[in-house]
């Protein structure tokens, strides 16, 4: 992942491959689904990019927060990942 000309990195620029790399770095396939134990995950995509969802939050984030999500291919359980954290790790800013 590369920063844009303004020096910032944006969640909208994360590719499916990069999100897959992030998930691999954290052994999520090995960990499996916490509900059914499934080891395969679906990464929803739109225009070859991971889908970003907006999650509502209390008043300290009136516009909500953005997250990538994946779902268990067996039971459909969803796991979410804060876009800010994913982008920071992919950029090596951790």
C-alpha cells in the first residue's frame, strides 16, 4: 500500500490482496470462526476493493467509524476490522 500525493493513506485504496495480507499476518484462518470453528472466510468486494461499512458509535464519533468485514463461509458470522488500524499496519505505521 502506498500513500497518496498528500502523504496520507486511505481505506478506500486498500486492495483485496492487501486486506488478505493483513488477515494472514494475524493468522485469522488458523484461528477460525469463533462461533462454528469454520476456517474459510468470504471477503465481500465492490469494484475489486474490500467493502467498507460504517458502524454507528456513541456521541464521541457522531459520523460513526469505518470497518472492513468478512464473513464465515460456513455460518455467516461477521468479523469487523477498524479501517484505521488495517491501513496503519499495511503502511508500517504501527
